[in-house]
């Protein structure tokens, strides 16, 4: 039937339709289609008790109600209906992750103010005047405005984000440092031009780019692993796939980890396509988020650069999804909906007939195995652009180096650092431990200071003059006396963190300019970006960094990387410990010698004969993956078997265990599949924020229908109000 304007609608006025709301209900609700009818997938506002809530039309009414008593849809939002492939994607993602579909819809409609009608709105932008006097509060606001590169803010939002009162904002407006403008809400994004010239690709890059372009042009589904060392030009190559999608009038999505630090990346994309693409991540203002969401839904935003949740944006005609640094742990969301953005990207593309590009220097074992098995195509960029080789890697055997107490830099490494300084080059010392010391021990009674709320040690941060729990963030001043035996002056820091390493470096190299790069040091994102740029331009001689430095920053003067403790990742019960350690050390080593200077990486280890260390040094990645794959296959571990992690948590340890045991006993009878259940046992982090955590692990052969079994198991389960159950399919970390 058609509406007033002659447009066909899926449901006529008065017809019963099933609406999926974003409320935590486990069923659809029936409503009457409003005046003018409504389409399948349309976003609607419906009455629920006394409230109005957001929902989407998901199908014909389920019936079973008195037709006359059905309430009507209040309003159809002026947004495009969610297209069928997107609905299909949400439903299948919900099934896969065992998440209520309502929660998936919520993920897909996370645009602030979506329910509010469009209209003009008053926003604040930077003015030209300088304030009469600078106060810390004013400084914060102006820094923030600058941080966001001139984007408009809603007044309340700006005060909230800067953590200042509304009067500070008013004061800045009165002085002309901020100006109020009436902006049309949700303006379009500037057009991107795929016709601008990209880099002149070398032969190897050109072959890879051509294959990716052909994939996009085919209009069919395909996933390609684009593997190449840092600096080999993966970004240049996948931007060609993006360009092809844009040329065909399709949309593109580039997912990045740690997006807040990607100024460099945005500038690069802007240069390639002549304008800034849409951005989607936690650092984007609310107004910008809504604008991006709407432009994506209308097909107007051609390219989105975003964090993992950008995958749930309502693209109209998505042609390619790039997952850069596909091995990165931040792609796995581990609260709320437990999903892996890489796997969901593949699912979404397979439904749409779109292409996925997984770019990495050190792919995850899952991706490597999928490429081995021929499920994914694989393209290799073997050369670094402009430079001939990976840095020269070698191990320093810490068993034979003469070490002083409380020193972590071996004489051999110290000599190499001194040599670089003499040559006017930079050295990076890598230690993946934040803070001053990982452990504070009482030398009188042996007590280790732990967190009151978690099963974790507190880490001394001398910079903050506090002990901090890295689990829950709780902090307290370093006590003068031992909290256990009350003896004073006997508390001692044990082991190094980056801050302590910095002390050692300062003592050994008194003339060096030292920079510590750790996620908790630099304060604001802006300060961090500025600091990194300054260091890259030669503002430091020795850089000390945590894993933060492994990610995507260019340090052209850097020619030496020293890995302080390569043994840190060798042990530990984590399935992926070896893989993660391999990736991290290779990435960090790959930071050396980017420009035309050869690089060197020295790796300190007490186990230089460990197969992992040997594979890193030999640069024999295929050997490492083959060995790791074989050992996982033997153990029936992912990707050669399936796993689900179950965590029950609650304030009462006994009650949590009792329920877990009861569930474990019921598993075999209810699940009815070939499987093993391990546990219940205390989770590796047995207590977080006062909640006791008990874990079970379920393992099945590769093709087993684990989700169905889990649903049969938990169906009808009544959880006490204070106990929480989380199910994590394909768990990445074990905590
Ligand atoms: P990756 O993504 O593999 O780390 P990039 O694409 O960032 O590599 O390339 C590394 C550096 O080399 C960048 O500065 C990039 O602009 C430059 N580069 C790569 N390929 C080319 C090329 N064909 N022509 C010019 N510059 C290139
Ligand atoms: Zn804690």
C-alpha cells in the first residue's frame, strides 16, 4: 500500500508490527503502525509503560493480543530504516555472542540525541580573543577546544569534558575567547576525492593494491590478510582499496586501535582524499557523533575512521572494511557485549558481499591459520619502503652479564646506548610495566602490599607518589609503616617499572635527555601528542616506553631498541601469552631504523634458548606460527577448537561457588554436546572491586554448536540479584 505521497510502505496504518526496543527485554513488543504506515527496519519511538523508548520495526506483529488494545507507535524517526543486511548482521552477531538482540540494537543506535528532532542549535567554537588572565580552569577549556581541532561543542558538554563549571564557559564567551554560533545540526561531511593521486607504489605494493582493488570491484565477499613489516606501506596499499570503494560510490570503514593517538593518520587520509573523513571513537564530541551516525545512515559519509564500535554504524552501502593492526587486543570488547571487531567485520562483510582487509606486521594466529587454510587471501609486503631491512636482532644473555643489584640495563646494552648518543641518534628502552615498581614488599615481615578490593598487588607510582591498583584504579599514599607488622622504614620496591628504569638511565647517562612514554604519564591526549611529536623531532636522546610505543608512532632518528625483559611474556597461564609477546617484541624492534639509518635491536633474556626468543631473533615468523599452531592444535585450543569462558561474580564467595558448582553439574545433561568443562575455579583475578569471581571454561571440537549448547544450559536459569553471569565466546584473555 502507499502513503499520502504515493510511497509504498511495508505495513499500513493500524497493522500490528513487532518492535525490537533497546530496552533489556527478551522479546519483541507488538504495536500498531502509525498514520502513514511504517517500513520494516524503521526506527520508531514507542510507549513502554509511562516512558517513550527507541525501537526498530522488526517484522509483522506476533499476535496473541487483543488488537483493539494495541498501543500505537508514537512516531517514526526521520532516519533511514535499518536495511535488511544490517538487521541480519545484528541478529547473527547476537546469536554468535549470546547477547540479547536488544543490546545489539542499542550498540547500533548509539548516537546521542537520535530521538530529538533536528533543528538549529547553539554551539560554541573557538574565538580569536585572548583571555584577560589565564586560570587553570580556563586553560583546560581552551586546551580542549584546541585538542578537538575547532569542532563545535554544546556548552554543557564543554564544561563537563573540561571538568569546569558553567561560569568558566560563560566568562570565556564574555571575553570573546569562545563564540556562540547557531549551527545547523548534523551538517554533511565534505566530499572525499578518490581521484587525487596516492603515493607512487613500488612493484610489490602495486601488485597488492591491484588485488585489493579487484576484490572491491568484484562486489563479492572476501577477506585478505595484508601482511608486511612496519613501514612496508600497508597503509598506502589499503587506502587504494578504500579509494576504489569511493570511486564505485560505496562507503568504506577503517578500524584502528588506540585511535585517540592517530592525528598522524587522519592527516594522511586527509591528504590522500582531500578532506577529513568522519570519525567515530570515544574522543569524538556528542554533536559530532550524532552527525557522523546520521551521515553514515544516509550514505553521505563516504569514509569512517573509527574504533571497534564503528562496526555497528548503519552504513548504507559498505564496500570495504579495513582492520588495521588486526592482532591488537583492543579489538576485543570485554564488557557489555563481548565481541571481537575483527570477527564481526568478517561476518558483516560476508552478509553484504563486501571486502575485508586485515593489516598487520604480526597477525593473530587465528588470521594466520585462516590464511593458511585458504579461507582468507594473503598478500605479503616483504620490504620496508625506502629502507632495505628489518633491524639486526640479537639476544643479550642475562645469565652471563655482570649485573649490579637494582639495575636492569646490562653493560652490553648500556654500551650500545652510549654509542648511539655519541652518533647523535636515539635509543628506545622497552619495558612493558607502568609505574615505579610492580611490587612493594616489607623486608621485616615479607608482607606484599595488595589492593583491598582486588586480588592484585599495588604498583608504586613515584611520579604520583602513590600506590595504584592496575585492576580497579584504587590508589593510596605509600605508607611509612608496613600495614601488616607496623615496622617503619622497611617497605622496599621490588623489580622495575618504567619510572624506575628512568632513574637508572638518568644515573648512567647524566647528560642524556630522557623521555618516558607510558599511558599514565603525559596527562591529556593533547599533551601526549605534542610530546610524541617533539620526541620524534629529536627532543630526547633516550626514550623509555611501555607497549604504547609499539603502536604506530614514527621516530625517524631512532636506531636502537633495547628490550629490557623479554622473559616477561614467556610464562603465565594465558593461551596467547607467547603470541602476544612475539608480536610485541617484533613490533617494538621494528621501530628501529625507519628512515635511511640501519637499526639494531638488543633483547635481554635469561632464556635466550627459549623457542620464542629464538624465533624472534631469527626473524623466522612462519616457523613461530607453525610451531604455535601445532601446539594449539594438539591442545584442541582455538582456532583448532572452540572455547567459551563463563564468569560468575558476586559479593558472597560461598554463594558464587555454590551456584557455579550447581551449573557445572548440570552442564553435561543440558548441553548435550561433545565438550569438556573445566572448573569452577577462582578466576586468575579472583576478586575485582570486592566481587568474587569464579570461572568455568568450556572447550568443544571445532565445528561444535557451542552457542546452542550454552543457551540450553542457561535457559530458565534464575540468577540471584547480586550474582552476575558473563559468557565470553572465543575469550582472548583469561582474567
Ligand atoms: P605501514 O602501514 O606498513 O607501517 P606505511 O604505509 O605507513 O607503512 O608506510 C611507511 C612510510 O613510508 C610512510 O611514511 C609512507 O608514506 C611511506 N611510503 C610507503 N610506501 C610509499 C610509496 N610507494 N611512496 C612514497 N612513500 C611511501
Ligand atoms: Zn583494586
